[in-house]
């Protein structure tokens, strides 16, 4: 039996088990996808315990940075971002990859899909790294990072994730200037409205809730904005993970894995 799973804290509301269960059925393969509630303190022990029994793992907050210390190999992209969300079991140990960044680029529409546009990114943490990388690939002209401290912005900026796009710091809450797109990379807005004014026709919230929309998406739609939660990114990164684990993406797999996200 093939074993897959997700590591994080918390993981109880993750839709990944349902998505990958549909993938097993579509592939006509026997397998399970399990939740592994794992804290930063015991992530090394958990990875060592699962390495012999699991084909692969997904990694969510707050472990995406910490897992790199326990991996035998790290992809160039995961090293550049300093974070991994997908692990593949190898004979030597875990191989770390980041499918968040490439998945988000797909959600945005692919290379150069946002050419010349200005995007506001809420937050400067680990998730923002993947966002900036994807926006650079999408051809953005200006990326405004809204966070509470310039030090957080400097840490993000030091990763040199942009070559053509202008990366700028803006104070948290100062989103009054119109932009083409706002992306929320923080955990805020999932259950509570954000106390900021959004002046953009389109909002992408990287958060999602299993059975309802996020509060940020509800808040945005109530004033006529186009809002999208994190389900689209979840699907894209899950498909990329499937390709890493199994080496292929069978015809119809995308449709099969989409079904749990529509319920």
C-alpha cells in the first residue's frame, strides 16, 4: 500500500486527504493519505519515523522552513525560497521541493500573464516568498509588500527573488493606492475581516476554509470585488506533488482531484 501524508500544526481542516484520495481512485492504486499533527519541536523525529513507510509528504505551516534541516536533498527553488511544501522519499533520505511557487504561477495564468501590472502583497513571511517568485514570473512591473516592519521586508528582499519587477515596502494597512491585484499571504482574514481598505478589482486569499469561503473573500465580494481563496493553489500544488511522487499526471486526474474542492 502506498502511504502519503501531510505534516503541519494544525492539519485537521486540510482538504489534502480528500484530494489525494480521489487521485488514488483515479489511478486505481491502493493507498492512504494521512494527517500528521507535528510541532516544530518534533518534526525531525516525525520525518525519520515516516521516511521508511511513506512515498511522500506535503508540508504546511509552520514547518515549511524547518523541514529543510532534515532533508538529504533540496531543489534549487526550495533552496532559493528557503521553504519546502513537498517531500519525496529517496533511499538516501527526504528530497525537498517547493510546489507553492510554481502552483501559484499557474493560478495567476502562467508566465507574463500579469505583464506591466502592480500587485500588493499582504505579509512578508515565508508564504510571501513564493508569492514574489510567482509574480516575477508572471511579469509584474511593481510588487508592493505591505508588512508591519521594514526589517521583515529587508529579509524578504535579501533573497533576490526579483530581477525585473520593482519590489517595494509599504506599511501594513496602507493599501489606499489602487493596484491591479491584492494577494493575502498572511493567516489573517480566514475567520475575521481585515481592517484595511482594498482598492483593487481582484483579491487572492491564500487561505481557505473547508466548507465555506474565507472572511476576506466574503468581505471583498460584498463590495463587488472578484475574490478567490486558496483552493485553486491547493489544487495546483497537489497536482505538481502527484507528478513528483508518481512521475506522471494521467488524463482526467485534474478533474478527479477538483471534485472535493467543489463540495
